[in-house]
């Protein structure tokens, strides 16, 4: 994958991750949906867990991207 493609994927991944976090915060934090027993029935901390599972690969990709930049000199 070229450096330009990696940069676009990295920025896109972070933008999506931030947008997902904002959506989750607005949707779940302190709302009726946060305490619902029906679908999705997921309190804020449960939604945050799913967000973090998406964000872990983005963090790893970022780490590798910057390590490659450092090693290239």
C-alpha cells in the first residue's frame, strides 16, 4: 500500500472513530436509550466498549504508520 493510501486510510479511520464516539455520546449518555431494556438496551459503558473495539485497530495502524515514518528517516 502506498504512503498516500495509508495516510488517507489513517485519517479516514480516525474521522470515523471520532464521529462514532460523538454519535455514541449523544445517543447514549444520560438519555432514555441508555437505560432501555429493549433493543439496543445498551448503557453508555457498553456502547463505549464497542467503540473501543473498533478503535483498537485504528490505534495499532497509527502506531505502525508513525514507526514506519520514524524508521525511514
